[in-house]
C-alpha cells in the first residue's frame, strides 16, 4: 500500500463504499421484487376468492328471501316475477361456484367448498319440493315446509357459506402476514449488510487516517527544523505517495535554501563594497542633472511663446467658423424661400389645368346643344306648318351654340398658352431651387471645413500646452532628481550598514559543510544577471571588476530544473 498514492487510496475507498452500497441496494431490491412478485399474485387471487365468496353469500340471502316471498305470495304475477329473478341469481351463484372450485388452493379449501356445495344441493331439494307443492295448490303444506325443512336447510347453507368466507379471509390475512415477515427479513438482511459495509469502511478509514497522520507528523517535524534555521538534517524517505514526494521536496528545499544562504552571505559582502562606488557615481550624476535642468528651462520658455502664437491662430479660426455658420444660415433661408416659390408655381399650374378642363366641358356642352338644335330643326321640318315656330327657335339655339363653341375655343387657346408659360416659369423656378440647394450644400461644406480647421487649431493649441506643461514638469522632476541623487549617497551608506546586518542574520542559519563556499568575484557575480553591463564608476576597485564579470555562480535551481525526487531519495 506504500506505493499507492493518497488520491488513489481515497478514490479506492470511495469506490468500495459506492460498490458495496450498490450491491446491498441491488440485492435488497431484487429480493423485495421477488417477494412482491410471489405474494402479489397470491394476494390478488385470495382477494378475488374472498370477494366471490362474499358475493355468493349475499346472493344466497337474496334468493332465500325471494323464495319465501314466492311461497307466501297469493299473486300469481308476483310469484312468476320472483321465479325469474331467482333463476337469474341462481345462474350467478353457479358461475361463482365454478370459479371458486377452479381456484381452490389446497385440500382444506376444496373440502369446505364441497361442504358448501352439498348444503346448497340440500337447500335446492327442499326448495324444489316446496315450490312443487305450491304449484300443485297445496299452499298450506308448502308454507309449513318453508317454516321447517326449507328454513333449516337455508340456515345451514348460509352458515356453511359464512364459514367459507371466514376461511378465505383468514387465508388472506395469513398470506399478508407472511408477506410482511418476508419484507422484514429483507430489511434486516440489508441492515446487516450495511453494518458490515460501515465496519469495513471504518477500519479502512482508520488505517488511511493513521497513515496520513504519521506522514504529516514527519513533515511537520522537518518543517519545524527548517523554520528553526537548522539546514543540516538529513532524513530517510520510505513512502512513495504524495507525502513521500512532499518529504523529498522539503529535503530539496533545505539543500537549496542552504546554498541560497551562502549566496546571500557572499552577496552581502559584495553589496558593502559596491555601495561606496555608488556614492561616487551619484556625485557625477548630480552635476549632469543640473546641466540638463538649465536646458529644460530654455525649452520651456520657447514652448510658452509657441503656445501664445497657436492661441491667436485658434481664435482667428473660431471667428471664421462663426462667419461660415452665419452664411450657411442665410443660404438655407434663401433655399426655403425658393422652395415656397416652386410650390406656388406648381399650384398655379394645377389651377390652369383645371380651368382648361372646365373650358373643355363648356365646349362639349355647346357641341351637344348644336346637335340637339339640329335634331329639333329636322323634327320641325317634318311637322310642316305646325313646327315652323319651333324651327325658328331651334335655328336661334343652334346659332347661340355655335357662338358659344367659338368663344370656348378661343378661351381654351388662351388658357393653353397661359399653361405653357406657367410650366416654363415653374421649370425655371425649379432650376433656381436646385441652384440654391447647391449653394446651401457648398456653404455647409465650407462650414464643416472651417469647423475642422478650428478643431485642429484647438488640438494643436492643447497639444502645445500639454508639451509645455510636460517640459515644465520635466524641469521640476530634474531638479527633484538632483535632490534625490544627493539623498542616494546617504542611502548608499545606509545600504552598507544593512548589508552588515544581513550578514549577522545569515550567520544564524546552520548549513551543512558540504555546501560550497563562494567568495570574491564569483560571489559578487552571482548577484548580476547574465549579459548585464556594469555601470562605469569613478573608482577601479575589485568590486567594480566583479560587477562587470559576465560569469555567474549557480544559485537556486529554476522551477523546471529542481532535484528529481527519486534521485534525492537515492542521495538520502
């Protein structure tokens, strides 16, 4: 089990629980289904037999009452009606008897059934004798037989049926009690299996938790030694699971931490040597910063002058944009007036068309009047002397219609000429409206261009202002840098003191003797990245040469090159 990981152990435990639970539930469900299948059919058959026996007993009581009613009745029609009902009920009873005989369960059930059948036959014999006497007119003898022999046979028959019904009810109750006992057995078996499963799970959980607790105790002890600064301890790892990997990782971390402590110690020495050189370099940097500040002040003055010039240009562009906006408004109003004139000319053209249409109607009326006058003249000529006066009137009407037609024709020609002139005027006005629209669009484009010029001037003004502010801020920052350089010299002295304190802290750790000691240039080179260039300092001490060296001693292994756990186990 030591070679199995904790994750696999946990999954194995959970899988065992799930499989065990599924098996227990499956077995319980199968047993319950088998019992239900077995006893369910029996329950249905016994319930049906009990229902049939109860129905037989009720039908027998009804037939007995009908038989007595038929014997004691003096109405022949009632007697016939009772006889027909008795025959139908007897047929139902025979059907129930056959069904119960076919579904008998055991010998006891068949014996009681035979007893009931015999009692029924005895009752039928007494009933037939009684009804025969009734049919023969011997009513008194028939009634006497009803009070004695028939009554006794019916009571015995009903008592036998009642015992049969009770027997069926007892059988149903016994079967249901057996079914309940079987169900309780399934429940007890399932509970016992569950207890066994829980016991096995508890034992497995105890063993797993105990193994995890021992591994955690060992890891806690190792971590405590590392936290106390003791990096010399070595321990054997016998586990191959996640906790074994954790112990191997702690062992690798202890070794890497020991090497890192040695590197920190030598790096502290290098920092102390380099801090003096940093102070000398800060002095040179301070002088150069003062020169840079003077140049930046000159640049700031020139930027202020340029900002003033751009502000004047932006103001002029803004005035031009305002004038272009006014011109655009005037052109838009002119275009609106021309549009109204075009609309008015269109209305005049439409009215002229309507007048022309009216003149056409008048011309048509004159033509029709002329036709009517001609027809009237023809009819007057046919009438002879009696129609002469009507002919004169028709001639005058025809003359008036001709003059009306001539006048309408002249007016139509005048209106047609007017319509053509109005159409020419509307066309010219439309052309003028299109020209005004082009003028409005041109003015709008000029306005847009002026707006863009204004925006560009504003952006240039803002940009130059920002550059001026940036130059001023850069001047202030340069002056601040000069002060910071002076403070950096003091910080270099403080850095040397901190390096001494760092050496004291490192000496608290206890590292094994096998960790390689690195001093001199190799120790200082460990603090400089590979390929980085060292600063050019005023002095040429050994620390400066060490900082310039591209060599680098190995420190902590990168994340992708950590000590292999199996190799660390072999080393342990």
